[in-house]
């Protein structure tokens, strides 16, 4: 006890000598938090990195009291666009325009413009992966027919910050399983797996003010946000489907229904399936709380690969307006058959589209690699998996079971 | 931890030899009165004795020397000496003066011959009415007796003087405790009078093995110290060591238990209290039953419980009067609050200044927003507010009680609110400060609370310089230090380290009382079993059926169910 002091002293002093890395004291109010960044391809081919930084002062109390009007009230955020040949150069350029040190510890979303996505994001993606400040679980998405910066500039009225809107929306997506949410790390894992293709959630912009189709064609001016008219300024962001990537290049996009079709195969939670009959206003049945699980079987037939997906679903009957008077087991069996057929059709259609674009975002290849090792080795001996996949024959067998039959009045 | 800086560690034998030397020093070198001839005796020379008194003790005006004559006929000169502010004068009149006067008037030959006025023993046996009378010839003892409120009777020609107990000074009566209140059970707290305090213990502990050992320490103050323990429950080494250490105290004043505690502790330089002070007799008795010692000091309303582990500072009487669920929950509340009080502010500093990415985004933005315009870095901000809190705490403690409420309002509300408005600190900071201060005060013992308060400053500095790394580092240093501490040989972190099973039953969890069958083994009690395992008799507890009102109109048990006894009343 009496002689322990110098040990304590050593324990304190020795680590101090290797402490240079920990000396990163910086006041909170001397940092600018980038909550979201957008990656775009500029007109001159340079990379544009746009950061969205909140103004903490404006966020705090200004909402109610301050001039929240549509005119020149202080915005809750500001955007800075840096340009450069590489991601790092662009970041440096961006930092040069900031009074505070840019900090990416709170980065929640990375939006990639479609143009850049189609050109390929390989170099900046790896720079992003190696950038230590960035949380790799940040959401990763593609802005369809728009620049990423435009998405960050859009002002959905629900939240003060578009970045917060994006991350909250992703939370909701994750909870509701509406479409498949993607993160930086998912993209990385998928792209490094030979039996799996990367994808990103895609989103599109629209305006609630002018009923005009989201035509895209982002601002042409390279000046970081062109002078567009206020009326057509997009203020709605919708998450519609997925962007499919191959070799770090966006090759195809799935619309909402197509993404839903894939979801049945991937495993859906709490989905609603509506079966309509006749025209609008006609008879319809809805199956709610539909959960699906699927199993994939692979076999060779005449030297060709056959992929067979068995989708099993269970759900509750929500609405059956016409047959409310007399519901028989036969009716339910009929309904089950219809739902199964619908799921089979949707899933097959989506899978066909995947095949056409040579992207396997479901990870069928990874599954074969794990479960049918010999088959995998044989198939990929002289061909890439994507080619094998696109040439395979697809079978989907769906069977839906209905529960809570007695509840219908 | 730091004692090594100041002193070469010494072997037990060396220290013991040193102590022996102290003990064997001739009394003249450490006796109470340097001037008076120590070792002197009273042997009947009253004139010499009075002269000596007037030269020494009676130079103070509160010492009364009452000269009178005693014995048949013209009698022999005698004096009563007492300190008028310490005695009950009625006792002197009733029990000393009037019996002596009566004895002087005795005519009856039988009576007269029975008493030998030259023998102190004879006067004690036949004349005095007082209940506690001792014959004493050592001059030092006589003088000391005057000082504690006894009266001494010196008779010319008698072989010895007499010490008569006439203590009767003003003192506070037994009252509610100030610092350790409880919601149920006894509300008595120790008073300032040693004998009253010992009585409070005795009343709760009617065990013949309950030992009270009285000592006097302090060269000039001659303070009474009582060492209390239960023989057969307390490890015999503990009273021995305590006595040795107390005897080794070389000081002219020991005013209260805190001074003794400062001498007794194993590590004089640690921040942490190593002896648990308590104002509650019931708490003291509970600790005695665990195999510990209680040290009571004259003129101090607190008892020291030794040896003490960190666990003891988080125990209260309330823990034992409520259900074990409640007791366990409040212990955890104290524990969590204790941790909060130490690390909340340092964490704020570390997270905001070093690792903002660890805070949820919304909170980071909120903090960042409220810090907008605050001119100081976080560590200074926390330092300012903590400093203000310390000043408030001290000023409220020192102020006259009447003013303390208003000052509290001024300090707490106005200062805090104004500091936020003036953008010197953030509102978040203010909330955290309040939580910290409140959490700190959940510790049942103010001693441990102030220790943690000081530890918090260290954590703050560490967090301000090194961030989370500093906090972890500081926690390690703290843990290392705590694990080196002992209290009379008992590790401070017991029963967690070293781990003891039966200690866990009354540690972070308080097991139901019947389950606490063993005393904590870390104290090595000779008698380990506290109670036998309790087995409830398996009886039918269905209540006896009650019939309707009987003939006499009273409700009574059904016939044949002990009805006769009821009728007999």
C-alpha cells in the first residue's frame, strides 16, 4: 500500500506519452456538423460534394418565434458545395468555405445523384469507406433524375432539416419494411460478395405546389443551386424503389411495385396485399399483416440452372365487402389461391427484371455458394455469377395462408 | 496512497517499539500540569495543599475553595474544592456539607467514636450521603477530578482526600439527529455528554459481554474516550489496535471524534473517510453487532464506527426498517446517484469537447445551439458553475439560519437563471449541475459525499484534458487507490474485493433480515452466527370464527374456543 504511489504515477504518466492522438479537443460550437452530404457529378466532370450543416442557433428556439414565413426567414441549415477531382479534394474545398471545422461524426445520410451513380461511384465510395469520421451505418441512397444536392435542398414541411427528414424517413422505412433500406455498410458488404449485387434505396422529388410530373432535369447551372422559380421548387421526397448497381455503376431501377415483388421473396413483414376485382369501386379483398418467408432451391436441369423460390405467407383478412354475408371455407381457399397467384406473378416479374439487369440483389448467389458449394464452384468456374443468374430459369411457388377468418362480420 | 511521499514505511514491530517508548515515558514529560509537582500525594497537610491549589488550579476564578471546620468540638479544618460551573451545587449542599455539619454536631458518644475524622475511608463510609465517593491520595487525580465536575474534600490530618461525584453541568439533552434522519424507528441521536451516550447504547444492548473502556487523551484537554465493543463478537485485535493507537496520540487537545479519527485512520492522506461517524445510537448498536467497535468521545455527539468499509457509508437505519425490496431499491438509487454525481459533468465535458459523435444527433444539435454565444469552453463553463455551487454551499452553511433561505433563493434561482440569460453558461449545464448536487447528497454520510465531490473535480480535470480517456484513466486511478485502502486492516472495498458471499447479502442487495444469518466474515468475528436460520412454525392460521353478539351483547369467540378466559375478565 505504502509503495504503490509510483506505480500509480507510472500508470498515469506512461500513457500520456502516447496520447498525441487523443488530443482532439475541439469545442462543440467550433464544429459544423454535416448531417447529410450529397455526391454529384458536376458538368465539368468534377465531383461535387454538398454538405448540409444545421445552424444550431436557428434550430434551438427560432421555430415558433422567429420569422418562419416563406420569405427570407433565417433557414435552419446552410449548404456548401465543394468541388474536386476526388472526394477528399472536394471535402477540402468545402472546408475552405466554412468558418468552423466540418465534422462528419453525425452524418446520417449520403445522397448520390443519378448522373454520378450511372457514371460509377467506385473511387469516392472507397474514399468514403476509409474516411474515419463517417459512421458507416449512415443511410445511402440514390436521387432519381435529380442531383443529390437538390434532395438536400428540398424542404419537406415535416422537419426543419431535410437531413433529419431523410434519416427519420429511413427509420420509418425500416420499421414498416416498405422498401429495402440501404446503408453504406450494406452497399460495401454486398459489393464485396461475389454472389450478391449492391443496391441503394432510390428516391424521387416532386412538388406539392404545381401538379407536374417529377420530370427531373436538375439545375443545369453549376453554381450550387440554380435560380429556380419558387413555385416549382420540389418539397416532397418519396421513397419509391431501388437502384441496382453492378460494378459500382447504377444499371437499373426498380419501381415501387417491382420492389414490392422482390420483398415477397426477400421476406416481408406486416405488408398489405390488396386484390381487386372488376373496375375501380368494385369488389376488393385486403390481406393485412402479411408476413412472408421464402426458401430458395437450386437445381440443374439439362445443364441449365433452375432457381426455385418457395414463398410462404401468412396474413389476416381485413376486408371482404361483398362476401360479408356468407363466408365459407371455399371462399377463403379461393382468396388464398388468388393471393398466392398474385405474389407469384409479382415476384416473378421483379426477378425477371433483376435477371435482365444482371444484378442479384437478393443474394441468391451467396446462398448457393453457402448451401450448394459444389454447384457454385461448377457454375462460376468460367463465368461470372451475374451471367449465370441472368441465364437461370426462375420458378416462384407462393402459398398464402389466411388467419383470423372468424373476425369478418 | 501518498503517505509514502512523507514517511518511510515502517515495520509493525518498529512502530510498536516506538509506541512502547511513548507509553513508558515518565509522566513528568507528558503529565498535565508541568508546574505542579506530579507524583505528589496528599497526606493530611491541608495548609500545604491549599497553598498548592491557590498557586495553581485556583488561580482561575471559577474554582471554589470552601474552607470550613469539621468534627466534634471546634473541629479540624477542611476544604471543599470544586469548579462552580461544572457541579450541581445542590448535591454539594445535601450530600456533603450538611452530613458533615450534622456529624460535627453529634453528641452521642457512640456516633462520635464510630467516625474517625482522620480517615478518609471512615468519613466516606459513615458520614457522606453521596453515592459515588472515592478515596484518593494522588494529587494529580484529585486535581483532575475537580476539572471534570467532581468535588474533592480534603481534611487536615486525614490520610487521603475524597473525590465525590457532583457533576451537574449544563448540556443538551437527547434530541433528534440532525444529519441522519429516518422515516421509521428510533429518532434519538447522541448528545454531547459521554455518559448519556453510553446509556443510549446500553439501553439497546443488554448483553453482559458489552464492554465499555474509558480512556483519557489529550495532554491538556483530557478528553474522555469510550471504546465500546462486544466481547466475543468483535475480533479481539481491533480493540487492542485502537487502544494502542489512541494511547500513541501525542497531542495536547483532542476536542472531538473527528480529531481521534484523524489519528486512527490507516492512511492519513486519503480523501476517503476510513471511519464511519454516526449520530444514531441504533446505527451504532447495529454496527457493534456486526463485530465492529464504536468510539465515543466526550463532548461530541457523534460516534466513530471502526473498522469501516465503503459499504458502511451507504447504509442507513432506513435500510433495515423497510422491506428488503424497498431497501434494495434505495441502495441502488444511492449507488446510481453516486455514480451520476461523479461522472455526469465530466461526461458532459468529455462528450461535448472530444466526442460529440457519441451524443444522439438531436441532442448534439440542441447542446450546440444552446452553447451558441457562450464564450467559454465547456470545461471552464462547468468550472464556473461548480465553483458557484461550492461558494453557495459554503455560504449557506456559514450564514445565520434565518438568512439562509433567502440567500438560497438569490444564489440558486437568480444566479443560475441570470447566468443562463447572460449566456455565461448553458441551461443544460444548470440542469446537470442541479442533478449532480442532488445526487451527491443522496449519500447517507456527509463524509463520503464530500469525498466524492472532491473526486468529481479530479474527474473534471481529467475529462477536460483527455476526454473519455481521461475519465477512464481517472476511474482506474480511483479504483487502484480505493483498493489499497484499509481500515484497521479490513480492505476498504470489502465485501466486493475481496469478495465475500455473506457480505453480498447486505451489500448491493439487502436480503430479508432472517436470511442474514452470518456476520460479515471480513471482520473475523469470533462468533460468526448472528441468528439461526428462521423457520416459521407450520400452523393453521385460519382465524377463529366469530359468532353473533352473545347474550351480554358482546362479540365473542364461538363456544368452546377459549371462551372461558374471555368470560373471566
